[in-house]
């Protein structure tokens, strides 16, 4: 949390908008989809600072029908995002920035 707050101070000094983007791994998405969101409380706490913009991509990706298609590797972590995953991420970030 302190690192993010330090980055926020730095962004204010240099006059730019700070966006923190959480990119979940495949096992994170599956856990969130089937259980609960383990770092939602942390994100909610960060969101109390209205000047820091948090983009939690789990909220955009967790409802995909086939989460495996979002990742390049067929293992529990998923590896890098696939072409489909990167497109979904780009559209999600664009949507957040345009809010």
C-alpha cells in the first residue's frame, strides 16, 4: 500500500494521473469466480483516495465463459495473456480511462 501511496505523491509532483492496474493470473480469476475476491478489501481501501484510479481487471475477466482462452499457457497460472485476453484487457482499460 505504501508503494502505491508513494507513487501517488510522485504523480502529484509531476502532475499526471495515476492508474493502478491489477492483472490477475488464471488461478486468481478461477478462485474469484468460484469463491470470493481475496484482494477486494485492499482495492476498496485504495479507492478511498479519490485521486488514485484503480482498475481491477478481475471484475472484467471473471465472468468470461472460458477463462482458459484468455491465457497463452495451459497450466494453473495461465502464463501470459492470449490475443483474446489482451484485446479484452485493452478494451477494459480503455473503458475505465474514458469514465
